[in-house]
C-alpha cells in the first residue's frame, strides 16, 4: 500500500471512530403534564438521546389541546430539526402541521397514537400499538373471566385513540358497554366510577384507559363499595395498579411499552440522519396483557419510570 492509500485508510478509520455529529430531534406529544404515562415516554426519548448523541427536545401542551399541539409542531418545523416525532390523537387537527413538516423535508415518525393515519400524513413509520385491537383483546379476556356488563372510563375525551380503545373493548366483550367520560382528575374518576356502579348494580366490569389516572381510582371506588365481584382492568402501567393486579384486586393491565415509543423513534431518526437508515415498516410496541403472575416482576420498573 503506498503512502497516499495508507493515509486515506487512516483517515477513513478516524472518521469511523470519531463521535457522530449531534443530531437535533424534536418530540411533540399530546400528553398532559399531570399524566405519569408520558414521563415514561420522555424517559425513553432521553435515553435514546444519550445512546445516539442526539439532542432531544421533548414538548407537550399543559392540557389536552390540539390547537396548542399544532402550534408546537409548527414551531418545531421552523427550527428545521434532523427529525420530528409526533403523536397523532386528532389527525384532522394536526394533519396540516404534520404535512408541513414532511413538505419541509423533515423526516417524521409517529408514535403512540395515529397508526391508521400516519402513512397518509407522510410519516415514515409508526411506533405503538393498535388501540382498537388492544381494546378487543381486553374485552375478550374480560368476557372470558366472567364479565357481563361493562363501562369504559375515558379520561381524555376527544382523543381518537382512546375512543378506539373503548370501541374495541365493546367489540371484544360482546356484552353491553357504556362509556363514562371524565376529566383527567383521579378524584373525579373515582366519584364517577362509584356513581356508575351505584346507579347500575349489574355493571360487573370496568376498563380504564390509564393506570394511574383511572385504574387506581377505579380500584379505590370498587373497594369503597365492597364490590368484590367487579372485574377491573386498565390500559398502561403504574406501580399502584400493578400492586392491585398482583394482589388480585384487579384482573390485568395492558402494557403498550411506552418507553419504546419514546426510545425507538429518536434512535431511528438519529440513525437516519447519520447513515440514511430507516426500518421498512411500523413497529408494534404492544399490547401485552400483564396478569397477576407477572405483575410483581414489573412493579419496580414501573416505579423507576421504565414500564
């Protein structure tokens, strides 16, 4: 090898060994500030930034507000990041802003909500679970456990993904289901669930759409009434709800592994910016039903903000 070729080889090796140029990834989520679910997503995104060297800016409105969220996406587009991660709870409200990002040449990956519309809006792929299918799985399991009449407690009315969960639950359950709308307030949830059970003693099944904000107060409401016959399940995980599952006070939790929903899109976008790499399709992060025998194993991880 002549000295010019040797110099070129050394330069190439040095380039491979050198730290990658930091990428700027912006994440815009719809999660409300008081919802512990989204802190887990944020933790996953932050770890992906550490692993890839990317700068990760995680943004969300204080409350469930699609106007505010669309403005956050527009502001992100103006900054021309190397990649944009978005959740899509309302495609009609957020679609124009997401298309604006795509038209600006910014790679977009959706996560958590919007699997059925992400491709049409120009997203490269989606990381999450099919909310309808997860609802169906929950309904089928609750019916197998003996449920005959249910309520679905929706703490974020207007979020299409939560509507899909309730619709899937009704389909899989195959028995009467009423949707109980509430605010994102555990105290109100507990009162509304208790009122629903008191007004209709035939209700024997409750599906919550968030473990800490709905699942835990539902367990409290059922215990206050002494209704040991009521089956309780909830989407997502919290240490408190997992303890209820482990102790037999709740039937199961539905884990969509939201840590992956934060981690994987940031990782994919950083790799795309550096190497042009991108998975060829959507990545399902769930659902997984966490039953009594497994609940104890993930309580500590939930408390740490990982599960």
